[in-house]
C-alpha cells in the first residue's frame, strides 16, 4: 500500500510530496498521525489531481539518508515497523513545460531523478523494484588491462603484470570484485606510491624517497610522539585531564586520565570538484572518522577547513585580476559554485556531528604563464584543494590497537551501503579528465552526519569502560570495505572470512563489487571478541546505532568473501597486500622556467589598497565562519572571531584539554601556492615561517613541542612539478630538523591537473606544488595568548624577518595585477625565526605586548588594517623614512609579504620590550612604525588610516572595511537572503558602537556546601539521537552542585517513570534526527506518540518542585509539546532564520523582567552569549502576543531586530521564554557553552567569572 501527503511551500507554486509505503493498511488515526508528523495533507490519488507536471524524486531503488531518519521518527511514533517514506521536492504547480527544468533546480544525479510529465509520474509511483541477487563477473587474465581502462582503475603496467602473475599462480581468472579491490588498496590515494618511489633526477638516484625525508623529522626528534605514520591519526602526549564520562549507572563523573591528543589533516579534492557540497561534507566526515578511529577509539574535538580555487568570476562583480580567467570543462563545477556550496557542506557536517570548526583559509589563484620559448602554461586550481583537519583526544591506555585472535568478530558500525563512492580511491589518483563522467559522479560519496554522531556515542561509551570492548577500529574510507577489512586483519597478520550478504544495503540490486567496494560514509570496521558482542549490542541499541556482524578473523592468512552461495573473493593476504612493484620516478632538472614581466608599473596606491583588501586570501572570511557552530562541546577558547566587534582575524585556534582545565592545545595553518608557481622551495620556507609566526602568538614554551601535518598537492604528470615537489619536501624536512619540529602525519594528493577537449584542442590547467602545513602544540595555559585586538593608545612595532628586502614576487598585490615575478620572499635564516619565536614567547609570558598579528597575505598594510578592524581603531604610520620613499618603494614596503609581525606595546612597557628584543639580537629587525588609537573620539571624523608620506595618505577606516568585506557580501548575497547580506555589509561600513556588557547583580561563587553534599539534587541531561551539546550542559550543572545523569529518550521507552526521580530536566542542543521534518519536531513527536512517555512528561512538568531548561534544539522540541506544560500556551514555534542560513555568533542579550527562576536578580543585565542555530526565529509577528520573555537581542543597550546583531530576525529581538510560574525555561542561545570565562570569544577584562554561571546557581538555590 502507498499513501501520499502534500506540504505546500509558503508563497510558492511548489510543494513537497511524501510517499509512504507499508504492507499494512493504515486506518484514519494513522493517516491523521502522519499528517501531523509530516505537517502535510493526505492526498488519496495525487496523480489524478491538478498538481502540476512533476518534480525531483529519489531514485526508486535508493533509500536516502533523509528517509532513514524520517523512518526512525515514524517508527518511534508507534506506526507500522515496515513503513517506508520518501520525499519528492519541488513538485511544480502552474508551470509550463518551457520553464520546467529551470524551476526544478539542481538535481543530484547519483541519487535523484527529474520527472516532468504525468505518465512518467504514474510509472514512477507504481514501479515495484525487487531486490534480486547479482552475480560477480569473471575477467580473463589477458583482459585485465582492458577492464582496468574501462573502469579507470589507475593501474600501472607493472601492477597489471603483477596481477597477471598472481592469477597464473592461482591458476584461475580474477573476478571483477578482486580487481576493483586491488586497485583501491594499491591506488596512489591509499598507498602513496610517489612518496615511496625512488627518485632519479638527471639519472642520479636520490638518497631518500619523499616519505623518507618526512620520516627523518621523527628520527631526529620524536618528543611526546606516541604514534606516527601507522594509525588513522598521529597521537601526541598531552596533559593530565579530568574527563567527563558516564559510569555504568549513566551518571556523569570526572575521570582522571593521562590523555593524549591526536592530529590529522586530509584533502577531498576530486569529489569537491564534481559535487562541492557532498565532496566537502564527506571530506570533513572522513577526517572526523579518522580522529574517532585512532587507537581503540578516540574523540574528535576541534576542526579546520580550507579551500584553494581558481578565480571566482562573479558575473556582476568581476574583479580586475579575473579578466584573463581560463575556461573549464563541464564535468567539474566552477570556483564560484564550489565556494558557495562546499563550505556549507563542510560546516553542516561539523555542525550536525557536533565538532566546532574553528580555523581555516581561503585562496583563489589562476595565472597564464610564459617561458623564454614563448610557450604558454596555465596554472590554477580547477581541481580544487579542499582540506579538513583537526585535533582529537584519546586515553593513552587505548592508544594502541590490540592483536586480533582467531574467531574475533568483525562488525560494521554505522550506516548502510549505497551505490556511491565507487572507485573513489582510484578516481582521486587520476588527473581530472582521465576518467569517464559517469565514473566521476559514481566516485563521490554522500553524507549523513547524524548517524556518525550516533557512532561516536557508541565509541565514546566503549572507551568510558575500563575494559574497552573495542580491540581494533578503522574508519571505512577510500576503497570501502575492500580496503578497511584487509587492513584491520593484516595488522595482526591474520585473514578474514566475510559474509557479504550480511551487509545491510540501502539500495536494491547491488552487485558484490558494489557492496564490497562502495565508499558509503559513516561506517567503521570494529573487531570485538565474541564475549563483548552482548555489551556492544546493548550500547548500540540505546544509541539507535545500526551495526551488523559480517564475519570473523581467521588464523589462515587468506581473505575469503562469500555472497550467498558464491565466493567472489578468495585470495592470500600476501598477494593482496604484498608489495607490487613501484615505478621509479625519473625526471630531469626543470625544463620550463617562467619569465618575469618586463616592467612593473603600479597603479595609484589607494587603488592598490582596494585591490589587495578584496583579494580572497586577504579579505573578510565571515561568510565561511558564521555558518559553522564554533562553540559546541564547551571546549573552545579561541575561534576565528576576535574582540568585542567579532572580526575574523585570529592567528590561531585554541581548545581546552577538558571542560574545566587551564591546559589545552593550539593549532594554525600555513599555505603559499602563490609563491610555488615560480619557486616551490621558497614557498615551503614561507609556509613554515607563516605557521611559526602564527602559532608564536600563543605561549607554548619550547619550539620542539610543535608538531606538524604536511599535506602535499602537485601534478604528478609534469616533470617540472615532480622536481619542484622533491625540492619542496626535502626543504621542509631540512627546516623541521633544524628547529627540532616533528612531522608525524600528513597526506598527498598528486593528481592536481585538469584536462579537457574543446573544439578538438586539448586544454590543461595544472596546480603548482601546494603544501598545506598545519601546526599543533600542547599549552599549559589557554588564556596565555595574544590576539590582534587592542585597547587604548599603543605603539606599533614591526619585527621584519625579511631584513628589509621587500621582495614582491607572489604577493597579493602582484596577483591582483596578474604579475609573475620570480623575486619571491624566502626564509633566508632559519636560526633567525627560532630566535624570533623564543622572543615572542618571552614577551607573551611576561605580558609585555598587548596585541599581535603576523605579516602575511597583503603585507604590512593588511596587518595594520586588520588590527584596526579588530580594535575599531585608527592607526598612523609616521616613520620619518616614509617621506623619502618613491611611490614604487612605498608600495613595496606596504605590500611585500616577507615574514614578520606587528606587536602593540604600551608606553609604559616600551623599555621592557626593547630590552627583550635586544636580548634575542632582533634590534636591527625591529622598529616602531606608528601608533594605534582605540577607544577615542576622533572629533566626529571616525576611525582612520594615516600614512605620513611625501603626499600624506588619509583614509577612513570604513572605506577600507568596504573593500575588505566586499567578497563576503557578494557570496552571502548569492547564497543567503540578499536582504540580510545587505544589512550586514552596511553594518560593517558603519563605525560599530557596541554597548558594553552590563551586569546588574553581584556574582558570588556557588556555596561549597552545595558542592560537598553527598546526596545532591539530581538532574537528567536529556538527549536523543543527533543531540551533541550534552557534555557542556552536564558540566555546567555539575559545577553548580547537581548530580547529572544521562537520559536518552529510549530509556523512557523502556522505563517511562524513571523521569520522576529527577529534580530537574535539561534538554540539550544539537540536531535530533538530523532536523528532519523540522528542528526538534521529530523528537517531540516521539514523545507525544508514546503515551507512557508523554504522560510522565506531563506529570513532571506539572510538579511544582521540578524545573526544566531547554536550550536550542531542546527549546525547539519543548515548543512543540507546550500543551503538556502548564502556563506555556504563549510560547511560539521556532522557524528558519531570516537569513535562510545557519547562524553562529557571539551577540549581546538583554535579560528582561519575567517570572523565571533561572534569571532571578539578573533583570537589566546585558551579556554576550553564543547562538548556533538555523531555525531560531519566533513565529510571531505581533508584539502584544509576547509574554514571559526572558531575554532579547541587544544593540547599543536596546532591543534590536537589526541583523546580524539579531541573528535570526525574531520580532523585538526575543529569544527566550519561561512558563507562567517560571520553572520551565526555553531559549535559543547557549549559556551552558559560556560557563567558563575562557569560552568567551571576547569578554571584559575586569570579569573574573562568567556571568552565565548565575542561571545554574539560581537553579541550585531554587531547589534548596
């Protein structure tokens, strides 16, 4: 039986169609229940009604991630267990055939189809697809090469010969499954053959392979490195921690651990070129899984992402350097599409999983180059760089995987298998254009972050146990099961027997090859002893996390994979994971050398300023930042945003070791492909220097505590680039060893070229050698770091590590003028930068400097401008020598990108500063270049930039902000609501006047009596699948005198009355059920349609001795069940933000008069708070309907509806409510994430304790 439901879009001639299928007949009550759950109207026979001509639907055989979450909701609401549901979006109404395709919009060809006439609609809905067993294919030995070419397996001639010899020894032909598996396991992407190849340059064999160069850094010094080059991430020793975990009674407790931190960075370039959203989302997801599958289970903490693209070419906003842009093939997306969609994919995945993504970069680059022979060459990033990385944590006791035993159970934890991501490892190893379009699409995975959150909860629960049941774990990534399973058993010198029919597929009619080799995401291979299956099963059921037992470990070193009564794989492990011959790299010295422009003529200096500030590598990155939840976990100390004006100019990202610690980790990034186009070695030196000048802003101590991840991109089909790659890798190893810095992890992607045929002519765009270097270090005090934000009058000092050379090659200014110049800046003296690092460390430790910003993209002028933006301050450059410079010399002084930094020093500290500088022999590199004037009234003129030259330059700071934020505005206008984009751009061009926070209450610490009580009041930290903000909520109540217990909705299904033992209920933020069917709505319906749960909720809410707090997703959920809550009928629903985008910001709120028990004595306070939501706007348009409001967004001391200070557009700035007696409170912002003062992106210096503790303390005092 199938049933149809329609939901109309507001003010559009479109609707959504839900198709529900079940073998059972639904009665009227069930149909009405579905109407409520889906917020849709039942349609008996939609094809007979005048409902338009069609829409976009999932392929008939395909169970989408949306559907799997919707089914979870529906099944939890006591509807038939066999129910299936799918969604048809953009069902068109009143449309002509002519504009049908345009109005339907984008279709994901891997998972969706367009249906645009009534006959095909009928066929689609009436089509029944049977799941039929598929057979594997036999490939003749002499046809292996043909098969490899047809499937783009990226096998070399040596590898094909190796395979032929194997099967001759086995005396049989290979199967298609075996060949695909071999190609994935031995792909460049997975086995890094170029980095392990012998290098011959001008016929001379080099002493070291590329990988040997990297490993030599570990051989020189391996301080604190527990694991390098052999697990999914590198493990580094950290500080002792008091980690918040759950005991066997589901009670939160603090466990003292010797904790290590883990580091990782990985690219996802090919998929992002083909399908930007999914490519970037699964790139982030894959890297997160690597962090979770290290050792015997670990936990991701914070992340970063970066994008390097060709020119954006926004049609209505074409920038000067884009006028010579190069065309692209139709098979890949253009750079603008990528930067609009890919960051949303990465952000959405991190948001839904619950990992704060708190650092990154963005660069565009595209050049037409020419050599002495007048031969042209095109350099760019048509194949983009999309990198994801981060820091995780691991219990040192679980840092090593255990040896496996015979009959150990092999389990797949996580999602189902789809016909997607096929051949991804091999596809990523080919240059773009060498595989078919169909295979390109097939190699891109699709994402489902919510199920990965569930998997992580399972892993966490296992690692909380003293006897962790996980013996070994691997994420399922490139190559799918065909790579992960052989790897995990081979580490113990074992084999495996796999039953492929035990794998659960989300698509029908999948072949053995598709089941074994697909790269469907959100899956882990875990090995358990048979005795651990029961406890593992119990954990998975509580978390609603699917798993399936698919085989066993065997002592026979052989991989046997059966599928029903077939055996598509039966091969010795030594053949599969042996060492196929690696082709040596034979190259000559560079034979293609770019020539400089004959003469360089610079335009007017003010025009240069505008060009550079609009350059993507320089400009405001807010559009990449505010879409990401940067506060989830409660562990974030420093994200991209700096100061009270929240300007994205941070040098580093910082996280705490645990929720209440002072110790933590710092990370940063460096990359310089703009220099590599002419000199890869110089590029590496500048990247290394950039990373050190960035991370120096945090007190680390010994430079050897820094660890780095090196991610390399290059075009391996090009002689020049392979030579450049070798030079670059050896140079990085040299710098690392001289500074005692280890590189224990990294990755390479060496197919960075794009080829295509147009008008019978081959076009090629290659990328230069591109190193993305990320650096990490343990720090003892997370608060001991310096940002570009300054107060008062400051002396500005330039520390110039370029020693006055002012080399301009590769600069943002030259790029804006399309100038190629081989005279690039270099790291000339490695000892100098070590002295610099040690000097800055001493200045920070002794609190001598008040502001710090490195000198990098855009040069000194940009460094000063960004300090001024962050501080909302004027700056002057008044060196006497400026008046003696010619126009060209002045431009080169202001815009060169030599290494260095600018520091801000008070008058009282200048002597101390100069003394320290002298002690490190940096006096000749250091000079006072001007002053910063913050917090001053400038006679009504506004903040300004003044440069004392022959003809003095005077510019209002707002005019510079206009250029700097132009790109962010353009992307937001395209991607989001253009009205809110206009509002934010306008606000950025006005002098911001932010009302200082105002605390109206005396903040006292919580009574020690409450903290020391043996029997404390109990509070349930309530969550559902997809919740990710529970730990910070639990910690806030624990530190306020409560005993906190983890309560999953499933616990109430089993024991509804358990709720009554608690004194309070805290409902946490996150993405319950992935926000399918509306934020918090699925969770609410699970409660409402389980009578025992809803009746116990009703009883709890009506008990006047109980209190409730719902934050973000918890707030949204409670608003949907308000009829169970006394005195809550005035509560609104929460709908999509006005910007149509997820909003994550630190903004001010005003605490209003109400009956709330939590906000007692806080009325009139104006306090910064974190918001992180996509659906936070109240669905009320009349102020008279607002009752018992607890907080409103505030600007300059008054309630505001102005974006972005009111990030969701709620009327009168309203963002929190309580019920009539004040016991039940809901709010969209996150006070629990600001329980510690160090969690504020900015807070007044005079504060000693977070004012948001007051609401948790009030709760404890109310209990008595």
